[in-house]
C-alpha cells in the first residue's frame, strides 16, 4: 500500500520537476526572441540618429559606424533651410485639431453603436466599414475639386477635414470595441440614479474609455504628422506647409543631401517618440480591450 502511495505520489513530483526544468528554457528562448525583435525594431531609429551627425562623405564611407566627429551643424542648417519651426507649428495645428475632432466624433458614434440596439444598426456599421476599404489617395482629385469649389484650398481645414474623415472609421471601431467591454450594470445603475444619456456618456463611459481613445489618438497622430500626399496637393502656400513638405526640399532631381535629410528627419521624429512614451501604458490597455470578457 505504501509502495503504491509512493508511486502515485511520485508521479506528480516527477512531472512537476520536469516542468520546472523545461520552463526556464522556454522563458529564455522567448526572451531572446523578444530581445532580437526589439533590436530589429529599434535599429533603424538608432541608425537615423547617428546618421544625422555625419557629413555626406562619412555617410557613404562609414554608413553603419558612429560619427567620428559628431556635430550639430546638420541639425542647425536643416532647421533654418527648411523653415522647420513654422512647418512644425503648422503640423501641430493640423494634427491636434484633426485628432480632437476624430476623438470627439468617434467617441460619440462608438457610444451609440456599442451601447444601444436600433434599426439599421448593421447598415450603419457596414457603412463605416466601407470607409476603411476606400483607398485614401484615390480621392485626391475629387477632394481637390471639392475644396477648390468651396474656397478651402491653402487653409488648415483643407487637411483637417479629410484627415478626420478617413480616420473616423477606424476610430469608431476601436473605441466601440473598448466601450463594449464596459459592464452593462454600470450603465443601468447610472440610469436608475436618474442620470441622462449625456451624463452617462460624459461622466462614466468616456472616462472609462480613455485607454481606447489613447490608442486612437496615437494612431491618428502618426498618420496626420507624417502625411505627405494630401499636404502636397492641397497646400501651396509656403507659410502653411507642414513638416513632411519641408523635408522634401533636401532632395531634388540632381541629388540628395543625406546629412541634412537625416538631421531633419531626426528632428521630425522626436515629437512622435515623446507622444508614444507618454501614452504607452494607455495604448497597451486599449490594444487588449475586449480580449477578456468578464
């Protein structure tokens, strides 16, 4: 009897011991793979910043090495030649206004689609889904004609409104996915206490949906900040040119000044990195929204 107990009790111990031996190896392999992927992801950014401090000659002769004599001369010249101060201000105005408009409209539509049941709900969802399938740049000519007819070319709104329109479908789906994960009991308790739908939206649902909205905000920021085609077609005034347009002056039909180009790109990418570092925790929460159902 004791031998049987010893045998039966020994089996789980052997299995546990085997699992203990296997677990560190799997964790080690996973960590190595994640570290390798992180290096692959971060290396282009590292290469951009070290290239910003090189001359054109050094850029071609030692493309992957550290600069021999680092200098801020490229960044100073790029800032002045491209008028990056004014361009960055224009990009900030367009990006912030378009992002706020996207979040406001997206949150309101997502609230209606995620918390209510009504006729034509499926058709409205399909309509917004269709907006995600339309190639953005295929609308350049119709949008140009439309903006010209209403006298909106060469204004900030020529970029803000199209940016918002094309980002709105994705914003609605992401925010709606997060709002759907909010328990229905929270909404019922608020309505029983006499709160109206506007109060429910502004005081309860919207604060709880901050992680999802942060995800939409960073995705919209990246798209708006780096957008080139719409800005090239709809903006002709030098005083209204955005950051991507200012970077294009370093390349012409005869050649490219890579030192100045890399320096200007390094300056342009800094706001994106700062925004991501500030909102990274909220972004991660928004990305996993709806993954676990309570």
